[in-house]
C-alpha cells in the first residue's frame, strides 16, 4: 500500500516537472517569436525598397538595351542601303550580319545594280561629228496654232483622230502637233530663253508641285561641267518652296542657281494635273531647249552619280544610237503596266481601261519575244537622246499620246513604237545598269491628285471637278470605233 502511494506521488511530481518544462519552453518560443517578428518588421521595409529598386533598374536597363539594339540595326540597315557604305564589311552579302538581317526580313531588298562598262577618263572621250540624218523625216516642223478651233488655247492643241493617224506615217517633210501651242502655257522668262540658246549638251531635270528638292550630281568631271548645261525645270510653286529650303544664288544676268543647277521657271502651268505638267520637260526637252544636240533627262527624285559625258559615250556613241532608255524592272507588256497602275492608284481606273481598249482596238498586242525588242515598257526616269529629226518626232508622238490619254507615259511608249512599225531604232539597256546611274531619294510629299482615286465612271458624273480640263481630252472625245466588245488582254499578277 505504501509502495503504491509512493509511486503515485512520484508520478505526480514527474508530470508537474514536465508541465513546467513545457510551459517554460512555450514562454521561450513566444519570446523568440516576438523577437523574430520584431526583427522581420524592422528589416522588411529595407528589403522591399531594395527589391523594388532592383526591379526598376532591371526594367530600365532592359529597355535601354533593346533600344540600343534597335538603333544599331536601323543604322546597319540604313548604311547597307546607302551608296556611301555599300562596300562596308557588314553590308557584304557573304557577311553574317547581312545574312541574319536578310533571314529575319529586316533588310529591304536592295536595287539590282551591276557594273556599267564605262571608260575611265572623260577627258579621253572623242565627241563624234554629227552627220546629216538619213532616216525619215528629214525635215520636221510643229503646229503652233489650231486656227479652226475657237475657245481657250490648249498647250497640247486639239489634235483630231485623223491628224493623229497621219502623224504616224513617215514622210520626208512632216508637220505635227508637239505641245507649246500659242498662249497654251509653259512660258519661260526672257533671261532663260537667252541662256539656253548656248546649250548644246544638256542634263535636265524637273520638279513640279513641290514633290522634290534639287539633288546635286556627283562624280562630274571638270570637262563635263564646262560642256553641259545643268537645267532644273520647275513651276512657280516649286520655285517658292526651293527658295525656302535651299540657298538660291543669282548671277549678274539674273539667272537663279542651286549648286550646279540653273533653275528654269515655267510660268502658267499647261495642265491642272501635276503629273502631266512634269511630262513637258521630260518628253519635249527638244522643244524647251531647241539648240541642244544631246540631252540626258533625269527625274527630280534622283541624284546623278555618273559623269554625263561617260553616259553619252556608253549609251549613244559606242553603239551609234540616237535614243537610249532602260528596260522596266518587272513589266514588258503595257497591259501589265496598266494593271499595276490601277492597283497602285496611279490614275483613274476606268480611264486607264479606256486608254488600253483604244490600243487593243488599234492592234497593239501584248509583248512577246517575236517583237524584237526587250520590252514595250521602259523605266522613263532616265532618257538619253541625240536630237535628230526622227528622235524629235518620236518624242512629239509620245507626248501627243500622253496629252490625249492618261499621263502615264510608260503606257504610251510601246504603242508609239508599234505605230512606227520598227522605223524608230533605240537602245533599251538593262535595268541593273539603270539603277547604277543614280541614287534614288524619296518624294518630299505624296501626290495629291484626286483623279487617281476614281474607281468607276459614275464618280466623274457625280463630281465634275475630278475631270481634267486641259489634258486627257481624248478620253472624253467620241472615238471613231466600236470599243464595246474590246477586251483588255489578261495579265498575270507577279510579286514586285
């Protein structure tokens, strides 16, 4: 009995000790937890600020790194497109950087350029003596007044369908429409008329409606600077715009200059469509500068980078040619070019269709190798000419088509060749050489002609202001033939 009491007391004592130890441990744990909690509460603001600062730094650094990479890529892409850096290591087609950019599609496809077989020294070129023309016509004159018509004069005149048809028949002496009708516009100042009389060799360009700014030619030899007149034909609006952004100098005779270019201002625009106004100096350069024996036309958006004397030697004198123009990069048929013009809204779609239907009716076939020419469609931004009676006639007939129908001169070039039945010989050189003659600059602004957006003929009926009043009148004059059943040849759509 005593033993059991003793065991019971001993057990109670042990339990009490365990309880006390347990309570003591809880107190210690509680104290430790309070201390830890206190430390955590003291440390957490610092860690939070540190963590937030690190994230901000990482984000900003990442953004700057991405921007740096993008800027570097843009510089590389720009440099590979610039003529100044095309020989750089990273621009070479076999370089890793070029391959990477081209693979991911970041590098625009460069113009296809190829070397031009040019002489090395402009001073060594012998200018050939001009001979009397042996081709028809031998005498060419121009109609300057439509006496049988009343009303306001038109720059291109009022050529009848019969006169147009007769103009394609070559004879010894010919008299044709060729713009510059009396009081029709495109008038030069007396000081400019006097100046251009001395110009036998001409490099000409033009800017209309302020679409471009003058670009100074490069690689011009001292001999060419003395031999050639560099003439920039502009309208009054473009002249005023050039005056604001370029330093125009005036010589003692009153001539206006921007660098090497002599500015030739044409007053009274002959057309109400800027694209059509630009065709006057481009195609009728022999009428603007009648004393010129040779001319090189270059569009206003281009910077000539080859000596003009070397150009004449390569494209005219070497092959005894009188007219040279480049082949179009993509199109050979005028119907392909017409389709592209409609898709890109270069002129009213129904009027382009009517223009092409007239050509189909008159027998113009789509280009094929049997025609004997590389293409019916040129790149008209560079035209190289010797001013002979036949070359001048071709220019007149080409302009008459542009005046009568749409201002898209590439649509009319091949048709005039067809109507002359092979009598006009010319040199159509490869497009890759064409691209090697210049540096292409962007227009300073987009073209603003409303007629380019017309999709159907009813839009003209609803808004008469869309119709041109001074050009393209053949599209509104009854045609002496039934065009109702005429179909334009279908064209394949190719990736350009």
